[in-house]
C-alpha cells in the first residue's frame, strides 16, 4: 500500500503529521499530487472546532485551497491525463435534492466540500471527481493557481451582490476583503473603501487600486468614516468579510437606505447580530448571502488570472512545509505581516516572501 504524509486534524486544536494511505481513486476520479494548498481564514475555525458540522467529520485531513498535477486517472476519466495542471471545484452537492434540482447546488441538503468535510490537501495527494477539475494554463503561475479557490468565493459573492457601475462599495475586512474590493473595481465601483485593522494589508489594498482605506486602530468609528466618504449617505453596497456579530452590525449601519449588504464572513454557530427589523422595512435595506464558489466560477477565476485582470501574488506572504501547518495557522493569528500562507508538501523549509 502506498503511503503519504498528511496533516490530520484529530480533534479541535490537535493536528498531527501522519503517514496515511494514498487515496484510492474510483473510475471517475483523479489522483492529484498537491503543489500548493493555501491556508484559509476558515481553516482556523475548522482547527478550533468553530463549526459543528465540521467537528462531526473529525478526524480529517483539511485543506481546500489547492492546486496540483494529475498523477493518476480513473478508467472512466476523459479530457484529463497525468501531468495536467489542475485546480478543483471542491463542492460535492448530491445532485438530486430539492435545491440541487433547482440549480441551487450550494444549498444542497447534504452539501460537502473537499478539505472541509472530506479528505483534503494538507497532504501530498488528494483525490477529486474528474468533472470538478479545471485545467490551469501555463500563463497562470503556480502561486496564482493556489489562489483560484478563494478567488471563486469572491466571484460568487460579487455576482450575488450584483453591483452597478459607479456605485460605492465598502468592504469590511482586509484578508479576502482585498480581493472583494479588487473585483469591485473591475465592476466599476466608485469609490471602493476597505475597512481593516492592519496597516500592511490596507497598504496592499491601496496598491491593488482601492480608493480609500480605514484603519480602525486609528479611526475606530468606521461607520461614520464610510458615511463621510460617501457624502453622508452611506455605501450603496457593503461586503462583510470578517465574520463577527459586531462587524455585521456595522455593515448594516454603514449601508445607505435602499442599499445592499453582501454577507460573506462566517460567524460561529452561536454568534448573533442585533439588526433592527424596522430598518429593512422603512429604509428598504437588503441582504444576500454567499458561501462559496462553485462550478464555472473556477473557469472564470482562471480567466481573470490568465488575462491579468487580477493578480493576488502580492498577498502571498509565506510558503511552509507540510510539517508546519499547525504552526502557520497560529502565526496567521499573531503576525499582522502575514496575509496568505501556502503549504507546499514538497517544500523542505519555509520560504518567507514579505519584506520587513
């Protein structure tokens, strides 16, 4: 039996590097040799047991922002061959429930995702249905390819938000919030405002074209500042990309009458925000939610990277070996210089890309 190294989350806050069997593929699956797997903000929630549905899946190898090379194909696989560079739609809807039959696959009654509910890519190898694989062109670098999955999540949110050209956009959060803001610029938003607590990340947002940034460590009243930057009206659109009750409350306060909040940040199951229902009625405020990318969001993300409409490379701060996943998870919480950290199973020692 072939064995591989994998980081297994055995229970909340306990991750162990183990030798485990290489995944056995079925006739419609491919085996992928992982090149890079990004550490997502939600991986901290998975690690700490924040989400009840994920705790039920433990022990599990997590890691869902991955890119790699096809190593083996099943008997019924077509259009893929060993050596192909691929990114993978991690979503595994059932295809037959009420929501799936309506085309709302993200709302599937038994929704699962690779690396969140099934074995993922904090490992040397991962398997996936071949239909979920998207070939990555050579013009997209390995670093960029590792960012395809998070880009799909922001793309889906952007579509759900349906921002109109020349509308104002405020983004709360300066992790993936930076990408949300960059997509807003592509859609023609003006102005685009990012709210965060990291000078380094806010500087990065400005470098990627954001019009205004609000550092809440200097200007704590972000709501007042957003209204000031929008002529006292409030933003036409607000994206919450942090995932706390406080920031959701701020989002509903800074959106204008008739404006729309796009809910993106994932809160804990027992975290509730106080939102006056009268505001939905009298001020006609709106809200929509978006939890992931799915399907051809992967194709669209690849196209944006291929044609250089967006480049997330500056956000990649560090690459670490597989053995350092747990350490890197904690460092991301403590080191404000870190934005995106990639895990490289082939890497022998960490590679720091940010400059002091």
